[in-house]
C-alpha cells in the first residue's frame, strides 16, 4: 500500500536557554500538532488512527507518553491515541517510519508522526541509593545529552563522549580542523537563506532558528578551543548546539488522502536501520543509506536531495568520505543542524519534512533523510515524488 506524506511543519529551533526554554516539551508537541492539523481543515481529527512522536529524553515533563499528552493538549478528540518512541537522535525519523509502516500494512489510514525535545528543560535525576539510609551526599545527574548512569559492564571504548567519537572519525579519515570549520561555515551560510523554505510556525515571538549565524566566519570559528580532547579538532563551532523544538508530519494512504482533500508532498519508498561500534556512531548513516537505497531500487545518481543530520562536522564529513558516488552539493541544501540546531527527538522529523517539501518544490525526484544515533546506529528514510 502506498504511503504519502501530505504535509509537514515545525517550530523554530530555540537555543539552549533561549526563546523556547519557557515552553514545556508537551506544549511544544501540542502546538506543532495543532498547527499541522489547522493546515488541513477538511480533515476530521477523529479520523486520525494514531499519533507517533519521537523523544530522546523522557525523564522530565514529557515523561507520561508525550505523544498522547500532545493529543490531549492540542484539543484533539480523546479517542485519538498516541505513542512515543525513542531511538535517541533519530527518534523523530523513527516515528515517521513506524507511522508509515502502520499505514503500509493496513493498520492505519491517517497518522501523524513527529518529534519533540526540550534540552533546556531536561531534568537532573537523582538515582536511588543501592542500600537504605545512606549517610553521605547523593549526586544529581544531568539528562541533557549523552551517556549517564553507565552500566559498568559496557566496554569503556563504547561509552566515550559523543564529541570524542567525532574526534575518532576525524582521526580515521584525516579530517582537519580547517575542513570542519569550513563545513560549519557552509552550514550557516546556506541556513541564512534556506530556513525560509521550511514551513515554520511562530512560537514565543520567534519564527526562525535562533542559532543561525549570519556573521559566522572562518576567523571566528578558528578562535574557538577544542572541547573534547587537548589539541583536538572538534569545537563548539563545528558541532551542533543544544536546542529545543518540535516537528510533525501528516501521513495517509489513498483513502486518507481523499479525506484530507490535499495533494501529497511525497510518498514513502522504504527505510533502513543499521548499527556499528558505538564510538563510531557518526558513521552509521553510511550503511543505512546504502541499504535503504538498495531496497528502493535506487542509487546515489537518482538523488535529488539528501538531508544528513550534522551532529558534528567531522561526523558529516566522515560520511561524505564514504559516499564517493554522492554529489556533495545535494547534501543539506538549506543548511543543517550545526546552524539550525539539533533538538534530539525532533531532528529526524524535521529532516523528513524538509525532504518532502524539497521534492514537492522540485516536482519530482528522490530524497533521503538520515541521522547518526548515539550508541552506534544509523537510520535512513527514502522518499519519492
């Protein structure tokens, strides 16, 4: 059964502690969901079979199944269900994949998929003590990003900081600091104009992403110090920042399209997920994209666009080095996460929506959305029009 992406919207992406920091994640999700449905007035919300949202944290205000909470807060009928999925950085894309799969097998006709993250509001957690009545102090643990409460049985090489993983990729592929900074600058340069092509709702009096820098330069980037390794190459400037945001997509089959009364943006071809050694998580999209394209009967020469999440410049450049067949000008034509930001659970939905809108603007083509994922996974989605 053919699955269509009918529409896609997102919030502006807020910087850590910025304009969206005062908005709860369940409210972020509810507002983007409401805005998505308001764009399709012919659709009866009661006809939505499921709402699937990605979220990478789940320890804070979004803890009670943020998809279902968003349904209720957005004023949808209480009969509309919701489920939250977690594949860390690709949670939003995983939501799209799962919603599309439900439609493809006939278990749904209309579904909403999306993702949400408020890294600003991620809580500290206090683990329970291993024995009763401890006399000493207890340590709070931040849940904002990365490894925490690590199982001691994990190999130490697997649980290095994410930025150290980017340094390892730079080592493997001989990626220099200058190359990383140049990639970061390109992300900002493209995003300065490219954000206007995204379908962004206004929230907290902002309508564009807060971390895009018109004044970024190689000189400014070169002045930043390495963050993860003495003498390293990975800096705050060539890494994605911490962010808040949400995105949502409307999916349907043929019958659902008639109920919605709109022409679709694109159709879902296939997806693929792969895994690698955890410390090399940034390279996992390499095999995921190859596997997804093979399933779709496509090659790199068929692509119109490829949206690769820019967790780190070193990670993105490492992937490009292993895709020699790919025309790099097709990658992130409107900028990427280094400029726009990376609200973990929302980024995959943002990328899928961006690919769908780009294909609709082109009139035809093939596009891929893909992300690397902490703990060593990659996910890719192929869309066609």
